C-alpha cells in the first residue's frame, strides 16, 4: 500500500491525478486540498487506516538551528 501525506494543492489536474494513483483515497477528500489552511493536510495509507484530514497544533518548542552559521553549506565551508 502506498502512503500519502498531502498539504495544500490548488491544481485540480494534480488532485485528479492523485485520485487515480491513490485510488483508496476518496476523491472528495482530495478535492478539499485547495482549501487547506496553514497546518492542515491529508494522510492516507499505512500511516492512517482511513484517509483523514488533519489540523496540526502550534509548536511546543522553539525552532532550533539559529546558532548554526550559514557557512556550513558553502563549498569548502
């Protein structure tokens, strides 16, 4: 079984394609992807026994990485 984690998607052509590839996800649920807000998405497959729309909560922790210099990614950095 395939897995699907879907965030906002505005293209009906793309959601129609996903409906064909992920036949176990109700097409009506996929069409809702255009209306997803920040923190919302859709999960289906082994990650969830039934396809469902979810809304994530706010972060509990401070975002890390601010103390890492950006030069780590430069060539020779």
